[in-house]
C-alpha cells in the first residue's frame, strides 16, 4: 500500500475515526496497560506482525505492563493513510 499524507479534511474527521488515539503535532499516540509483562509483550508481538505486513512500523515503548505506541510517517513528514490503517488494525486487537 502506498502512503499518502492525510488531507486537512481527513485530519478534521480523524478523532471520530480513531477516538482512543491522541492526535497531536503530526502524530497519533495511544497507551495500554496490561496485567503483566507477558501480556504486554504478546500485544507487541501481534502489533509487530501487523506492522510488518503493512510495511509500516510504529515508534513504541514498553515498561513492564505498559505499552505506548506513536504513529507518523517520517518520510512524508506527517500522518498518512498507513498510520490510520495501522491504528485501526491495532484497535482490533
């Protein structure tokens, strides 16, 4: 899938499409809290498989049972259709 920057119109409706994600400064982010490290790591593994299938990879951090994911398309300098696709796929987990 080719990445294209989101239009201003698409950005305006983004909050309703991915309500659990914070939209700020050309990035979207979301955090999760799991019961333990193993559950957090299992989630990260599932996200890695989805990311690899899309050829689009997140910035993320993991501290014990917490995971934070940040999405942006670095080579385009902002949010793209791939960021939204990946966010929606992650939300399905």
